[in-house]
C-alpha cells in the first residue's frame, strides 16, 4: 500500500491557529459508513446523533508544559528542549535544538520563576537526546517543569503559546498528567455537552493514553506497511473495562473519541480475543486499512495531516470514503487539525 494514496492538498488558511470561540462551537461532518453519506452539522448536535445505550469513550490524559526554553552553559546560546518521554529517575528522552551543538556532556539551564538544570547524556536517532534534569533546590522536576515550561503546541500552529493555551489545549476530562499533545477530539466537549449526552441516555467513560511526540512523526517510508509508530502508555480502569465489556456483550455501539482512545481500546481487544480488560501497558499499534476492529463501532476525530498514520487509522475504520469526505470538508471550509473542526464516523 502506497503512502501517497493518503495525500491531499490543503489550503494553508484552513489550518486552525486558534481554538473555536467556545467548546462545542465547532462544526461536525458526519460520515455514515454504510451509505457513505455526509451530513454537515455542529458538535452541539452530537446527542441527537447518538442514542440511548451508546457508550462514548474519551481519553483523560493531561498535557504538561513539555517545551523548555533555556541556554547552554557556559556560552549562553539559546536552547529549546521538548520532553518526549520520561525514562525513569532523572532521565528523559527529548528533542533538542540546536541538536548539532548539543553532544553528550553538554550542560544547559532553563530559567524562569524556577531554575532547572540539564545535562545531555546520549544522542539518539532523528535528533533525539537523553537528558538528565535536576533542580537547584532539590524540589521535584515535574513541579518546576509545570512552573516554567511552555504548552507544546503542534508544529503546524504558527504562533507562540499563550497563557490561555494552558487551559484551552486540555480536554475537560484531563486529569492524568503525561501527554505532550492533546487528544484533540476531546477538546470539543464541555460540561453542557456531557450533560446532554447523559440526558439522552448515552454512557460516557474515560481511559488513559499518554500522547507522545510520535503523533506528529512523519511517515518517512513509501510503503505504508514499512512504517512504525512510537509506543505510548495506556491504562484502562476496572470501571472502564466493565462498562466496555457490558456494551460489547450487548452489541451496543461504542464510540471512541479520538485516535488515541481507538489505539488503546483496539490494542487491548486484539490481545484478549475481542475483550477489553483492565490494566496498563504500552502500545505501538499501527492501524491502517485492512485492520480488523474488535472494540469500536463509531469514531469522533479531528481532521488529520496528509500522509499521516492518523489519517491511515481513520481510513482503516471508515474505508475509501475518507478522502472524498476530506475534499468535501475543504470545499466547505472546515478548519483542520488540533484546534479545528471534527468528523463523526458511524
């Protein structure tokens, strides 16, 4: 399967640089798989599109301010560091700029209201580094990162992060700290929408998948099957597993909010013969056309990058009608990517 089959042209002005004025105000393109029909509506219509007994599964991960700005020691040259994964103890995997100057042994300092020190320990592929971080006063590193770090907005948002992004680039479900990117389909939900779903008889539960930098990783190969995605950590509670198990047993519709939620559910279902069990682990599942879905029967997701693994996942679920739907969305001037509009695929 060729990666170029998942390419499309997107006018740059349709890449959302700002979130909608309010959560729940975005547009929603509904794709019905059986008929390949498209309906234009709003996120606020979601309760009318679902029914009593449907189960909606969201991701409760919380984005932390993983982008650190600092200086080399002793030269004072500017340094940017994106924390990608905590390796345990005081060690982190990260992306650093300017990478060519930051060899093992290089020292850096990140300053703000608090001070954070770092030392490069090793170089890895595609510009990644392993860095050791410590605080001057011995306080927890996470605490200082939260104080001085910046929200790691996606690279296609061409502006600096602002104070309001700390709240707006989080879902209302976010409480498990650990992501470098938001599970963006969940950004559309607010308290009123959650209440309306409950009144409709729709059940909502949450699971965790901590989104890593791999969500933005370009597909560098020509054949889809040759691509690999970074592993990300997930956790499914006993309560969530029980709710999902009851829905599957009763053949009720399970709607995943986001590709992250989908990957976690399908990873566990594939490993346990179609059953979603409680537990934690890592998933490097790469879902592309031909994949057999065992857990979800609906998907709500934002519009994704051309040639991306996320677009391939959506194509695996929705079939060949995805790219025509994207062309329709472009013609109708939908907003794309993290702060943009959404699709519901049923």
